[in-house]
């Protein structure tokens, strides 16, 4: 379990699960870091990822992705994880992060609101996108300036 410096707050920590230094064709040709979201006692409560940089894929996928296991939802752990990822993005010289979510994903919409993200609009998911293959057709796109 690798924990990068500064990847914790008073309730959660992010531990590096995997890193793709050159990205992945479906997710953009940029470094991607995958983290486990854990309570401070080590209990795994979800996962998150950060795409460092921009590509044609970040318009639809965003820079940050996250998921909290159902039994741990409702405690704003995704907000906390995003803030930690945003700090890392800032240290990586990014000036903004985008987060996208399906238009009916109310918990993610609320997460973006709590982060103070600006809603940039609705974007169609192209058929060659990995999210389209998983059933997604429209996404809201949010931006947070760092």
C-alpha cells in the first residue's frame, strides 16, 4: 500500500493502487493514477482516479473519477477524496480539473456542487467512448479552477 505525501485529511487517506504513466487509449494518453479511498484505520471505502493533463478524452471523462461503496455513502467522502486529488493536481501544475457525471447521477452532481465546481454544460457521450459502451449518453461537465 503506497500513500503519497499529502493524500490524507482528518477522516480519509488515498493509497496508490496503480499508475499508468502513459495513460490508456480509452482514458487518454496522459498519466493516470488510481487510488483506493480508505478510512484512517485502513478500511477501504471506495476508489478514485486522476488523469494528469488534458486530452480529447478528458472532455467526456473528466480529470477526476470516484466511487464510494454503498454502505459508506452519505458522508461526503467523495468530496474529501476530490479535494485531495485537486491538491495533487495543483502540485502537478494543472490549473483546473474537470469532473463529469451522468445527468441523473444526483450524488455526483451534489459532490460537484459541494466542491464549488462551475457547471460548463451538457455534453453528448460519443459512441467510441468507454462510458457510452457502459450505457452513458449525456454528461454534465463541471470545472474547478485550482
